[in-house]
């Protein structure tokens, strides 16, 4: 019998609109979502929430997505946790910088529900979603 525990996803973005729409898209696919409005908020919440997947915006005040990814990647609990960077920049340099910071993948904003769910399915092999 398959595990029906919801996938715990952390969505980190300084835009309230992105956080709310992303949360709605992921929740409708059966995920349990915790959002954070910046890198410090992410790190404070990640320990207790123990996410199985991170979506992290690149451009945020105080602590950008690259630095947050590096910190997450260096934490023993999240060494292999997928991190997908979110950015409106889709240049090769930006993607390479994200990968160098420890990101697993890169998703360009604006994103659709299908983009988010395909990303989850790509990096979490047993993720079953309501993707139609």
C-alpha cells in the first residue's frame, strides 16, 4: 500500500502573491506547504517543518536564494533534499550560479501549477499528484 503522507514542501519567496498562489497550487496537489518570506524565515522554520522539497526565490532581501541554498545544502538533514531555485531571470549564468550554490534545478517565473508539479515529480520519484 503506497504511503499517503503528504509531501512537505517549503516555498520561500518575498512576494506574498507568489507564496499564496504557489501554496494554493501545491496544496491542491496534496502537498503540505510551509512558506517563508525570506532566507532567515526559511532557516528558522525548516528545522521544525523538516521539508522534503524546497522552492526558493533567488532575489530576496537580507539573504538571497543562493546563500539560503548553500546553508540548506550544508545542513546534514537537507544534504540530499531537492532545492529548486525560482527566478524571473533565465540566463545560463543565473542557472549555473544556482547549481553552484547547491540547487537541484531551476524554474523560471512566472510558473504554472504544471511547472511546480512536474518539478516535484522529476525530483521526488514516488510523488503522486493530481497533475492532469
